[in-house]
């Protein structure tokens, strides 16, 4: 489980920094953002295999951040991590395309498994896009 690029987004700096260290020590490439707008900026600049996103943040909350992230890249794999999820918010997040949902405190092994699944799903989506582009090129060339 090495090399996955993961963006951790949470306004609780101590929590997200500690989680980043734990994931980094397991070979993941971790970036952190402490707000929704910072996460959006980082996702525009870099490619991530998964984004672990807090539900409850001041300003732009997790749902609004996910909407903005997926508006620019619908293939993003977003795992919500929260201590304040309601059933209604959880259902809303999943309907909007969240990959998964976990409650804080996160079981590190379970989170690693969810990141691995998210990365595999993203790889399949990218592969499908490449195949579609190749098909489009071949049809335009008449091959």
C-alpha cells in the first residue's frame, strides 16, 4: 500500500496532522488542507487518488467542498471522515457521489482499505476515459 496520493481535509489541525503522519509512515503520499477552499485549490493543482474530507468545517463545509471538487473533477474519490454525521447528511453525501463514509476517530487499517478501494476505482475511471479517447480518435481517423 505505497504511493497512493491522498489529500486530507479537516479544520482540526492537530487531528489532520497526526493522521497525515500515520498515513505517511505507511508509504502514502499525503497532503493536508485545513479548509474547503484550500482543498479545492490543492485539487486543482495536483492529482489525488483519494480525498479524505471532514463533514463539519467552518465556512465551506464538507458537502459544499465536495460539490466544488466534483464540479471540476467528477472522478475524484471522496471519503468522508466525521464525528458529527447525521443519517440524513450521510445519505446526502453518498447520493452526491461520496465514495465512503467513516466516523472519527478513524481506525487506521479500515481507512487504509477504503483509500485502496478508492484508488482502484479511480484507476478504472481513468482507464475508461483513456479507452474512450482512443475510440474517439480511431473513429475520427476511420480505423
